[in-house]
């Protein structure tokens, strides 16, 4: 009986995956990986490993850069500025709550990081691809 209860309690954590994303690896203006395929309930942990960046949801097209404070929703996200200038490697975790594609970027330097390609996609689709989002960001 006890083990059955314990097993049921453990099921969500067994099924949910965590996806790790590096922010600014190698001092680059980049997220790595740039595409995350995640299921509802999964978590994505972003670790800022250089400089001072944000992890913020934005529009797929149009006014992509910079992403707005608070991020673009529904189910958007905004880490605010997270600095690794002191070597603390701050993290931000987003829990996936829907199956919709979400597009994100860094808001630093009035959108300059975003336009330089500091972007990523969660569950992009065949019509809203990461490659097209990146092109939209560079042109925005
Ligand atoms: C990070 O960047 C933001 C926006 O440019 C700035 O306001 C903040 O002071 C920076 N943080 C550090 C620790 O430099
Ligand atoms: C995102 O796109 C929507 C629809 O085109 C628009 O209303 C909104 O202002 C855009 N958001 C930003 C931050 O540009
Ligand atoms: Cu940045």
C-alpha cells in the first residue's frame, strides 16, 4: 500500500523531463540549443554562463526585438536581467504548460542581442520554424 502511494506520487516527476539550455556559452550572444522540443509538464532550465542576459518570450514575426518586459503571451515568460558578471551563473526555469510554439530572445542592449541572433524556440512548427523566427529577429 505504501509503495503504491509512493509510486503514484513519483509518476509526474518520472514522466516530466528537464531540458538544459546554456545562455551565452563561449561568451557568444546565443542560446544553446536554439530549439527545445518539450512536452507539457516538462521544465526548461536556462543557465546564464556569461555576461548579462534575459530569457524573454516574444512575437514570432513583426516586432520581435527587443522582447517586451514581461514577455509576449499567452503563457509567456520573462526572467528579467540575469548577470553572470560575478560568475554566479544564475538560472531561470520555465515550465511548459501548453503545446503552442513559443519564441524567445534576450532583451539586453535595446534588442541588439536579439537582432544579433540571441534567440530560441520552444516547440516550433513546420509553419513557424526556428530558422524563420531567427530571420524575423535579425530583420526586426
Ligand atoms: C544587467 O543589464 C541591465 C540592463 O542593461 C542593467 O540594468 C543591469 O544593471 C545589469 N546588471 C549588472 C549586474 O550589470
Ligand atoms: C506582437 O504581435 C501582436 C500581434 O501582431 C501585436 O499586437 C503586439 O504589439 C506585438 N508585441 C510586441 C511586443 O511587439
Ligand atoms: Cu543577451
